[in-house]
C-alpha cells in the first residue's frame, strides 16, 4: 500500500459538524431499500466545516407515509417541487442540488457513535434562522456606536 504522508495533516471530512445551519450540496445519491424493505434515496451531502474543510453528512429520504414530509421539505428546498407533486423522485435528480440545512447531532446507539442528522431543509437563499444579536446591523456593516441606555429603557 502506498499513500502520501502529507495527507495525514488534513481532516478526513468524516468528523461531526457542530449543530447549526449549513449550505449543503448533494454530491451522491443512490436508490436503495431500507432495512425494512421500503424504497429510499440515500443522500451524501457536503458542507463546509467551520474550520474550513469539506465535511460530509448522510441523509435518507424514505418512501413511507410518516416520512413523506421530509421528501417534500427536500424537494421544495432544492427546486424539485414538480417531482414531488408527481409522486416520483430519482437519485439522479438529487445530485448537484443545493439547499440550506439545519444539522443536529444524534446520540449514538446500538454500539454506533454519535452522528450528524438533517433536521430541516430550506432553499439555499433562505434567511438564517434565529434573531439578530445586534439589531439594526447587517454582517457587511461595521458595528455602530453603542447607544446610551437608561434604567427606563429596560422593561423589567
């Protein structure tokens, strides 16, 4: 076996992403059967880790009544609404699609370690969720001068 020793300093992309919002791209998709025999599409998603390297997350679109909401969410976020409406989605149609995703960390079970999971898909141009921590500022603007605050400004 041969390998490049300098590759040892690079991250593998298999480390967990911290929970949060990420721009993702579907880099692989494969039609399979789930463990229970249901039709599904296994997605390999790529996101940028906060440390700057590419990281991967896996997700599964399973064709069962209880999980159709996730297929719908994925299709709406990636421009595949027509495929959802006709009731058929192929793995090939998923590859290359981009979206914004809320990534969470699921606790490991049955001897497996913790893993990332997709909680929600939204269109790639969707506004970040949550509230502004500096109201009135945008990320592109420099911080404004602090405003004086008196005891009467505080509601409690």
